[in-house]
C-alpha cells in the first residue's frame, strides 16, 4: 500500500519512530527464538482450555509476540508490514507512549476474548462447539488490525493506493475491505475471533479515550439509524398518491328548484304572509 498525499505519491510512512522499530525487532527476535526452541510456541499460544481450566493466564500476553513458523514466514511479514505502514504514522501523531499503550491493550484484550468467548456455547448447552476450547491462536493480528482501525478513523479521507487490487481508496474503507478479503478467502487458519476482538477492543478504547474526533459511538450510530428511518418514512409519505379532491355537491335541477320555491310559497301562505299586492287589493274591497 502507498500513502497518497497532496504533494504526490510515496511508498510507506514519512519516518519510522523508535517504538515501531522496537516492536519489529521484538517480533523478529521471538520468531527466531521459535525456530531455535520449538516448544516456545506451544508455551505461549492462547488455548482457551489452558487459560481458564489450567489458569495459564500468561498466554493472552504472550501469544501476540508469536507467529506461525511453518513454511514461508508470511504471517510475520504481513503483520509487521502493516504495523510499519500504518503504525508509524499513528505513533508519530500520537506519541510513542500513547501508541504502545493502545497496541498492547488491543492485543492483550483480543487475547482474553479469544480465550473466553469459546466457553459461551458450552455454557448455554451447545456441546458440539466445545472443540473450540482446544484450538491455539498466535500472532499480532488482533493488535495490528486495531492499529489499522485507529489509522482509518484518525485520517478517514486519506488516499491509500492498494497494491492488490491496484486501486486507490479512502482510509475509512480499509477495515471493510480487509474483512471482506478475510471472510471470502475461506482460510481455516485465520483467527476471525482475534481480528474482530482487536477491532472491538480498539473501538471501545478510542471511544473511552475521547481523543479521536468523529469516531462513531453507539449513540451516534443509533441517532443515524433513527434519522435514516425517519427520512425513509417521510420519503414514503411524499411518494404516496395525493388524496382525491372532494367534489362539490351537484347543482339542483330546475325541477327541484321549482318544487322548493313552490313549497316556500305554500308555507308563507299558511303562516298568513302574502305579497304586498294581495294585501292592498283586500283593503280596497273592504
């Protein structure tokens, strides 16, 4: 991925802060240790059953420094590349202490979610899901995807040039695209729970910290939902057919008007009223 600025295109961050270098060196050193001492991986990965049933509580702290050693080190390379690409700019803007605190909180928090959530199906009686308790998880993916989340929310309109596919997108679309590729890839060795856990912990952390303007909160999401719902209802009302105009009462026919006039004359004659001419003629006769 390339970062695109108004001054032009360039590859990678403007500089690499010391905290990013230390994280890269630490992960690389642990990876070499895994190659030299194979039992190191089994000792540090997150296994829900080992964490809570055997109280091996160090595993959510150690799993994020370990990576898969089978075949090419793609797992380590991808995580470290994304950490360098997005974490460098974030650490330069935030400061090293703030960045390191966020990185470790998201990684460790995702580790505890990985160790805890597989127990929920067992607690509600879904026994066929208990095999998840034996699965092992390792890697910095939960912390790294939280870094990408923070980057996309800090600079949502930053243009990012993807290498594959070769298109330019806004940073706010990074997380949706990563999740689409992840779930459509169908790879069984990917910890979806770890990635989603890192996103959840990172989102909560940024909301509680209150230093990232424009971050969507539960209240803002609810208000947006209600506003869109009201807009749809108002639009639906405006698109409805207008009510039919009330027709004026039909005019009375000539026959009906004649009958009513005749009836009024009869009523006046019965009440003793008459025309002035008839009254004058009666006086003359008398």
